[in-house]
């Protein structure tokens, strides 16, 4: 039988065998009566053939070797039953011709003892550092709070999304011309489902967006690692649209743009809150991670566009009613027209969308980009 070249090295607790075979197929490696039996097909010194060998160890070893196959070689790790230093690998005094020291991993007994001491010292230092760090007595309480918060938000936005989807695709009705056109292009009529979106969904949206103020507090006190400024901008931006523009103007509540704003908001949160909830318990589901850091790419610009349309449509209404405008006389002795404030908000909206888009892109690159290999 053909025997491959085998290189070996040892530590006090382990034996390392490196078999010089490339493209290894069907490896059969067992340890019986303290003898390692090896048989595999691969490309060695005699070409592509079946290679095999046996090694009877000097002292007892564990019967379960660990094998790792690479394209160029096959590595075997064997655990010694007792931690000591062997004078040789095999029971027979004469070293087999196919066996040689692995100088890449070779250490003398004194060097191995130094390595073992360094590992023990590192372990002791790590335990000391961990013992110095004060344990948080409220750790489980904080984790439970974050899980419940994300769960409640997920259920709230899920209710909004399902309710709007059902109304869109099942309850949508309109005038005859729109209805016929919708059937021709394969979409249900949207008129009625758009018209009463706010009156149907607003209570739940009020609840979810009011509860979202807790995200600012969570970031502020360090309960989560989310950056504070993007969180403040998103939460207050949405609440400004919801409470100030839509909530205060009945003329805006029946606009079709309300449907798109609520729909885009709910879809994005369907993946964000479950992702954070699973992260609290140390679970990462790769499809959910991909959706969390990918769905925003179309939804974020579309949501920003819908919010901009909402602001533009509200400006004439605020100009006509004079609502929230500050006229003379007043303590400041200045005139502030709220439509002018909305125009400034409109410009700021596009700047915020751009800045947050860059922030989200960096997050996506960090979580989904190629992992850099650590240099040894």
C-alpha cells in the first residue's frame, strides 16, 4: 500500500498530525486499541491514489480524533489521555520512514511549558478583569424590557400593515371608470381604501409613534447602542408629520398620501423590531438580518418622498387657516408664518434623508459586507 508523508508535533495535551495529501476524498480515520488507522484517496507523492498508514502511539490517547481537510493537506488532532511530554510519537523505537517532525509547529518541552504557562496566565488575567467589572443587577430586567418593547412595536406595526393590506386588496372600491381601469391593469381600486386610511389606522399609529419616544430614552441612557442623533431625527420627524400635519388638519386626513406614508413606515418596521428583539437574546437569523439592512433601500427614499408630498399639500391649508402661525402682537414682537416653517422643514427633510441614507448604508456595509480576514 502507498503511504503519504506525515509530519507530527505535540503539546502536553495534544498531538498534531499533518498528512501531505491534496484533494483528499473519502477519508477514513479511526483509533482502535491506541492505534490510528488512516485510509483516504488523494494526490500525494505517487499521484492520485489510495494512501493508508497506521501509527501505534507511545501512550494512551482519546479514541476520537479531530480531522480537518484543506485543499493542500489533511490535519489530524489527537488528545492525550494524560497531560505529559512524550519522548517520541510511536511505541516502536525506530521512527517509520513516512513520519517526520513538523517543524512549523515543533516546540521543545521547555517552550511548550512556557506556552502553557502563558495560556494559564492569560486565562487568570481574563478572570481577574471579569471579576473587576461590576455585574449589572438589572441586566435581565433591561433585556426583558427591550424584548417586550420590540415585541409590542412589532405587533402594532404588523396590525397596521395587515389592516391596510386587507383594505387595499379586498375592500378597495371606487367609481366605475377607476374600477374598470384597475381591473384592466390588474390592481384593485384604491379610492375608498385611500380615503379613510387615517380614520382607520390613526389610533394604532398614534400609539406606536408615541411609544417610539422610548427609543430616544433608550439611546440616551445607553440601554442600546443606537446613535442618538439619527434616532431623534427619525422619531421627531415622523411625529411631526403624524401629530402636527395630519393630526391637526382634517383636510389632510383624507389625502391618498396618508396611505403611502403609513404603509412605508409599517413595512420597514416589520423587519427592524424583530431583528432587535432576537438580538436581545443573542440570536441572529441571516434572512432577517439581510431584510433589516436591505428593505430600507427602496422604502426610505419612497417614505421621504411621501412625507415631502404631505408637507407640500399641507402648506396651502396652513396658509388659508393660519394655524400655528404667530402674528402680531406677541411677546416676541415678530411674525412667524407656519407655512414658511414648513418650507424650511421641506428643505431639511431632503438633507436628513441624504444623511440618514449614508448612515444606513454604512450599517449595511458593516453587517452584510465581506468580512475582513484577521492577520495572524
